[in-house]
């Protein structure tokens, strides 16, 4: 039961990060390999707000995603917008290069050793569940992840704004003819997806040490989660993120040596049986 709960906590991070990737790919058709670096940037922005400006955890939980999202909007306007009509490979190469640049800059200024970020006093301590002692902060991470993930799904799938976004990806010329500013929608969508990565970074800062490699260690697993759920599937990213976190936790109990590769084994099996992913739409 303890490993099951720890797996759910890991799944919370998988879900938020894969959700941001799915939003960007599903609505913009860009494979955003810089997502891990922007997740790391979210943690560093929270750390800098605390140490340089004196802004604590709760304001940083709002400000850091906004700052990272604004940086994402700048990237979209100056670089990404030039690639929409080109092959996906160009977007992958550009975002991979951006990831290396962002990680290199933070590594140059802050080194590779982890920087501590204190848990807010309101979430210190924990609860004795009988089978394990659950820190309050980790419980908060799961709750925050569920709220953000399903709030995003509801906005995209059930609201008028979400309908505009989905229609703009299918037929931007027709949507623009109705007076909708399609380029602005695309820019805000990319900024929102990047902001989700920044939000996950702030949540991760008190649990993991804030260091330039924290995104690189996670992004490959998150890409596997997105592939299993179905590229561009919002619901698939959420459900698969939590599910694979739990599977990974249970694997540590029954076969610890396989916990590092179980997600990739599942990805290979899913691609063989259902190449479009568990929740993806079949390509026509």
C-alpha cells in the first residue's frame, strides 16, 4: 500500500507534464522536447523568487507558471510560429536545441548540485495511515495535480473556448473567418502548456532538489506516457500518467529491478497492439 501511494505521487507529476505535452501536440502539432527544461525552469523561478525577492511558496505557485508561460509565449512568437507548416522533425530539433540551451544556462550559473527549497509551514508534518507515514506535502501534490488536470480537461473538452481551440487546429481558415483570432489562440495555448510544466516544477521543488538536470531525468518517461495514452489525447495523458505511476510503484514491490523500465516495456507492447495509443484516434 505504501508503494501504491508513492506511485500515485509520481503519477501526479507524470500526469501534469504529459498533459502539457498533449495540449501542445494535440492543438499545435509540435513535439515539445523543451518541456523538461521548462519544468526545471519553473522550479528554479520559484527558488529565485524565494531567495532573491523573498516571495514564498504560495505566491510562487501562481507567479512561476505565469513567468514560465510568458517565456513560452515569447518562444512561440519568435521561433515556433515559423515551423507550423513544416515537418514535425523541425519542431523536435528546435525544441531539443532549446532544452540544451536552457539546461546549459542554469548549469553554468548554479552548477549541478541540488538547491534546497523548503516545504511551506502549512504543509509540514504528515499523517499516519497505518501502513505508512504520508507527508502532508505529498498528499497536497496529488490533490493539486488532480484538480489542475481535470480542470484542464474540462476547459478543453466542455467549454466554448475549448471548442474554438479544437476547431482552430482542424480548420484555422474557417475559424478565422468567424472573427476568431487564431494566431492568438495558438500562442496562448503554447503558453498554457508551458505554464503547466512550470506549475509541476514548483510542486516538485520541495520534494526533489532544484537542479538543472531534474527535467532531463523525467522527460523521456513523460514522452513514453504520452505515447501510451495517445499523442494529443488530453484524457489519455491524464489517465495514463496516474496509471503508470501506480504500475511503477507496484513493480518496485514485486520486481524492483524492472521498475526503471516497466513503462517502456508497456509502451512497446501498446505500440505493437494499438499504435495510436490507448486513447488516441487512429490515423487516416
